[in-house]
């Protein structure tokens, strides 16, 4: 199976965590797009979704799934999202699709975080994938220097030659050269830096379950 087929497999497998009659938390990315497509097949059994990005909202609505604002609803039973990396304890790097802030918000509103990923995303130590950090633009250069002091190299993410602007009107730094051996401490530390909106390490609120797409089928990792 190729990577796209593995994404389809885990997107479909995630349906088992969707509770009838509830509102589902929905992440962002190519793997989640497979989940959204699968969710459309059972849309009459759910109340709707809370979405983590403009892109996912558009896809959900186009498939006839009602989308609610996070503030309109209470706690969600499950949040289903992909990851750029996940370790063996359920800590993740996320934000490759620039949606990390809303992803963290919807995940925090949910009882369970179901991560869907193909096996290329499973790592021993987080940090091979550049860590996305959403920042207030006026703080970007100072935060780049702070990461350099930690041994990392941060660069402003560009789109068509200009800084990418997130759904929240902010910028993204991508940080390479870090080995994140203590993800909880790392997330807690970077969260304190003025101008950081969200760091793309999801450790304080990590995955509950990971559905990992492998050549021999879907493996369920429980944390
Ligand atoms: C978006 C994310 C995605 O979940 C992450 O980038 C994985 O994406 P994909 O499923 O396309 O590999 O965090 O901000």
C-alpha cells in the first residue's frame, strides 16, 4: 500500500471512535481529509463537527456535515486529527498544515484525541520534522534568536515568497535541529515566550490513541 492508501485506511478506521448523535472534533490535513470523506458516509448519524481550520470547514460543509463554532458547544467526545510526528508515548509534532492553534484548541475541548497517521510518522524522539510555532509577527525575530540559543534554527514559513498568514492572521516559524527528548518540558517552556501563540508540540494534551496505518493493516496504539 502507498502512503495515500494508508491514510485512507486510518481515516476510515477512525469512524469506530465517532459516537452516534455527537458533535465530532475534526483536525486538518491530508489524512484528516480521508476521515472527513469517510464521515460523510455516516453524516446522518452525527450532529455535526467542530473544525480546526478554514480548509476542513469548507470540506465538511461541501459534504453536507454541519459545522459548529467551538464556543457554541460544550465538551466534545472525540477529536480526530493527523500528526507530522508521533512518539511511542503519544506526544506529537503538529502544524505542518499551519492549523496548530485551532487544532490545540479543539483538542483541548475533547475528551479523547484520536491520532490518525501512516507509519512514517512514528518516531523514537520528536524533532526530525521541523517544529512549527505560530507567532505574533512583531516577535518573530526575537523568537528566532531564542531558538538559536537552544541550538535550533528557525525560519519564517513562506507562501509564494511572502510570510504565510495563518487562519488567525499570524505567522509560522519552522524550527529544525532540535531533539525533543522531554516534550512536556519543551512545550511548557516555549509556551512562556512572549509572542508565541502556539508551539506545535502536543505533549501536555497528547494523543489518547493512535491508529497507525502499516503495510499489515491498522495498528492501534493506546497511551
Ligand atoms: C496540520 C497538521 C496535520 O495534522 C499534520 O500536518 C499532518 O498532515 P498530513 O495528514 O497531511 O500528513 O498538524 O496543521
